[in-house]
C-alpha cells in the first residue's frame, strides 16, 4: 500500500494505482475528458492535470501512478486557468452544431464547458474540409466535432483487439482515419466511448434527443450471452440501442447485431395478421381461426404419429420471454424435445 | 319565546362577484350576515408541487399564473428569490426594466379591481374606462414579450431581452396619458353619493386587527399601517425612486378604494422615473452559468452555443440552502420561500400569497353587515383565487 495526501486528505491505495483513481476513491472529482474507465490511460486532453508538491509542472493524473508521501493538489487557480486554456484549444475548431447533434444533452464536452463556464471561444474554420470516411457504413464520422481524444482508437485496439481505425496527423490536422476497413466488425465500441458527437450511429441519426427519449434496459435476444442493452425509445418506436457501462456481462460492449439489429421491430413489412396458406396462396385470417387450425393440425399429428413427429424452431427476433414460453409449450404441451433456436438459447 | 331562525346561503364558486372561484357560505338573519365561511381550493393547480419538477427557469411561467391579473409582479418575486439563492446580481438596466414591468402589472391588477369592484356595486361605467386603459398596458406587454396577460418577461439573472424603442415610446405615452384617465375615475366614483354610501364604514378593520390577520398591501395600508415591502426591504432598485406610501385611516371599503387610487399615482411616478433614467448596459447577468448567451454570439462562438444549450436544456443548478424573498405584489406581500438541494430544480417552493390572508379576514369583515355589503367587501379586498389556491 502507498500512502499519499490528496487535497490534504490522507489516502492509502495499492501500488500502481493512478492519482486519478485514488482521488475518485475518496470522492474527489477531477475533471476528465479522454479518460474512460474501461480504457488504459490515453493522456491526450490534459484536463485531469494536478499539482504535485515539489514538481514544477503539473502532471496528468490519469496516467501518473501514486508514490509514497506524495502531496497532490487537484484544484488551484493555476490548474483552473490551465484547464480552461486546454479546453478552449479543443473547442477552437469545434463545429457550431449542438442544435443538430445527436449527442447534445449527454455530451462530455458540453458538460465540461458548462462546468468551467467557458466564454469567448470565437470559431475558427479549418482551411481544408476534412475527410469524413469511416471504416463502417453503420457509423458516421463527423471530423469537425472530433476532439482527438483517441478513445475510439484505444477502444478498438484494447477492448476489441482489432485496430481498424487509427489517429493520423499532428495538431490541427489530426483526425481519425481508417487503418483497415476490412477487419472492422461494426461492433460500435468506438461509438460507445466517443465523448462527443464525432461518431454517431448512422441508422438512428436525427431521430431523437437524449432528454426526450425513454431508455429501457433489456436483455439482447440475439444469443446466449445475454448482454444488457438499453433501448432508446421515442414515441413508442425503438430508435437505437445503447448500453450502460456497469450493466450485465457485457459491461458496456455490444456486438454489431445487438447494437444495430433493431430496425425489424418497427418495420413496415412485418406481419400484422395471421396468414393461412390455401392452394399455394396466403390469405388473411382471424386469430381464432388461425389458432384453431394450428391446434387441430398439431393434435392430429400428435395423435397419428406421436409427439416426436413435431419439431419447433424459434427466432432470435422474439423476446426471451416468448422463446421461453415456446420451448415450454413444445416440451410440456406437445411433449417433445424437438425444439431449437438459432442462438441455442 | 320564538326561536331565532337563520338561513344558509351559498355564494359562489360561480358567482360573478366572487372574482374567480371563491365560495362563501353565508348564514343570514334576515339580510344581516351572522356568519361567513370562505371555502377555497377550486382553482388548485398544484403550482408549488409542479415547481419541484421543473428547472428554475421553467418555473417562471407558473408564477405568472398565481395572481394572473398582475403577472410580472409575481415574476419579480420568484426571480429575486432564485437570484438570492444563487447569489447573483442583476444588471441595473434589467432592474429598472423589471421595476417598470412590475409597476405596470400593479396597474393591471388595480384596474381590474377598480372596474369589477365598481361593477359589483352597481357603477357600470367604470369598467369600460378601466379596461380601455388596461388595454394600453396589455399592448406594452405584447410589445416586449409577445404575451398580453402573462408576459413571462423576466429570466433568472435579468430579463429576456432589451427593451425596444417602441416599448419605451409606449410606456412614455402611457405615463403621459394616465393622469387624465385617473381623474376620470375619480370623477365617476370618489365623491359619488351612492358610492360613498355603499363603501364608507363597511367592512372596517383596525390597524391592530389587520396586522393580526396578516393583511398586507393596500388592505393593510387602508387601516393606517404604512408597511410596503418596496420601502421596508427595497429590492430591484426601488430605493432609487421617489415615491410615497399612501395610507388610510378607517380601514373600510372606501379607504381601501382611496389607497389603491393613490397607488396609481405613486406607481406612475416610479414608472416615470425609471423610464426616463433607464441606465445603459446589459440586461442579463454575465455569470456564465446563468446568463443566457445572445443568439448573435451563439452563431460564432462554440462556448456560447454550448452554454446556451445547457442553460436552456438542463437549467442552472442552485446551491443547497433556503431563502425567503418578499416583494410588494398588487395585493400585498408576495413571498417566495425556496429550498435548493444543489440540483436544477427546487426541493420545495412555498408561496406566501397575500390573498390567502385577505380571504381569511372575510368572516371578520362580513359579520354584522348586510348581504349586499358582502359583495363590496370581497371586491375591496381584491382577492385573486389563482394566488390563494395555487
């Protein structure tokens, strides 16, 4: 254990802990922007700077490990001034488009700007328009909103181990570029960690706003992992899927199916009535008629050839509850184990 | 010996002379009132509870609907309470504009009172003149805010935007015109024999009793107590202006009438001084967490855009703590008690509505008078139910 003082408060933490984590442990809130708790420290934004007694220049607390006897100050006028300067530098070229940005309202950059009460950052347009190509068509990259925190690049490399995107260029020319579009699996991990609206989902663009949406926690129906996901619901329509950092087995990750495979829910081509096939053509039927027919035929087959002559296939596009009921129906009512599901649920 | 018989008469809540939805249950011995019981609650909208779920900025329109006849006078009380809680100072120009709007609201309240009070007692003409002049203020409200009755022109930290030239012109026109209109009101009523007979020595209350009942505003001052929040605890630059507090002697219906009539003159003096000495400068606080950045800045400054977004979408946080701020509304001391819990909406808002205390004095004032006087007494108290029921 290492003992140190943060803002005059004694704290003991295991060796190797960063100053930021030690401070968070005792409830001291150091402002951060590029830091993400699922990622290794990136150190690109310089918001989490702190002063250490005896050291001339402030250090970034996210990647500085604690040392025995350290005396750390997290708030001072000089630090505040420096943070404001750093934040203004990030804002200089930022597009003036909060009113149309999907992230507005839950944007880390907005929160920081408001927290620091930043004023006077005249917009400076870039000389050259930046390329907005990205590794997957499911995600749109908005280079003018990008603050170059490199969370997306780090998440792609460290969480997924893929490395489909990378940062390129220096200073004002820096941007995220596609390193290898072919290995991108469109999992949206980069989307999840983006602190601003620089990466937005292409399917649900402009469909809702964070403060108008209803968020519903549910379990992904696609496979047996049972990832926790949060449906973004607007006017009784699912307009997107996101997840929470501390939820379930996935802890903030989703795969391409879970994150982007939701449009079938509100699809116009879905069946609205039961259909019965007669002479090679479907006709509309009432529920009573359709259910009677199914019950009659199933009982006839069961009577004639035994329950094992019947098999059932369920679908990942039903809810988990419906799938449970279906297998219960097959086993308990029909009396067969011939039941399967595309995800072996 | 024959037993005395009384009859019970239900007056309101839909009686035209109860000014909204006040219901008074009268116990009558012949035509004499032996007991009067006011019943309230017909206009309850849960404004205090609603406030707990809105951010500080969004509560302002709710306060317009307390005493809706003088909406800006409520806005100022609420905004000052929030500003006290947040510890911010409002620029001088905004304070003057607020003063003008609040005094104009007092005019609107008193004109409504004058017209309906006289109408209730049988003087039909007055309401037409009162509403003719009230219309001028409605137009001023419309000019500055777009709304005629409930302007919601104030914001936490100032006012919504600067006064237009047209607004200043219209206020000046009003200030110039109104003394003539006022002398017209006086001609119609002040020495009118029927009016004085119907109002003098009716519903009189002594200074001590008035204080005990918690009366404030013109109804208290008519009994001879010179208590006016604008003088006692000056706010929003009221100490810059030269004005008097009119007081009565007898505390009867007629004195309450005279006090309000004199308040017209005094309010006019305040508006006149404010509009002629309107200081230059901003109308919103420069506090980056509260002052709404101008749209012209938003178009070229990302920090202004973000702050405007955050201030309007989420709203500023108020620190933990509690404050009480009173202002002189048209009806009396209007107080806002706010408890902040560090979030963007209050933990509790309690309104000290002057009309609630005025209504509580109804049994005391009516007992012993004739039933026809009940109308005169309710009218002279000038209760507005939007404020009592909240």
